[in-house]
C-alpha cells in the first residue's frame, strides 16, 4: 500500500518536472523585456524634460513618435490623463506601460502617461 503511494508521488513529481522543463516561457520573457525597454525610453524622455512638456501640452503624438523611432515593429497608442483614466476599447491583445509625472516646478499637475502597445 505504501509503495503505491510512493509510486503516485514519484510519477507526480516527474510529470511536474517535465511540464516545467518543456513549457515555453519565451513570449512572456520578451514581453517583460520590451515593457522595461519602453519604460526606459519614457524615463529618458523625462530626464530630458521633454516628457513633462509633452504631457502638460497633451501632445501624445510626439511621445508616440519617440517610441516608434525606438520600436518600429509595434503600434502604440499613448494616453495622457489625470488620476482617473478610461481604458480604450481594443479588439486586439495589448500590453500597457504606465509612467507618472507630477508636472514641473511652475505647474503642478499630476499626469499619467499610459502607453498601450499592440504587438
């Protein structure tokens, strides 16, 4: 009786190990790397003080152009909004990256820059 339990446990462990070994994590990994790279582009724009100006002017097109220059294989939709943002209705799958700014010294106006990436 005990040997049958041991056999069931051994088969379960081996099956789980095989599933974990052969499962494909590549697309998830690439998505995470691209999200980090997109955030890095937004961060670089913020360091140059361009992102704040674009956000305060509500100029999402210039942000999209910067992103397209760095990632020409994706389609981007940039949304600039306050604290509450509405989610756009996409029929495709998408990934989003959110970047928060507080405005600049003369104009304190918190904004969210949400980049929707359609692979």
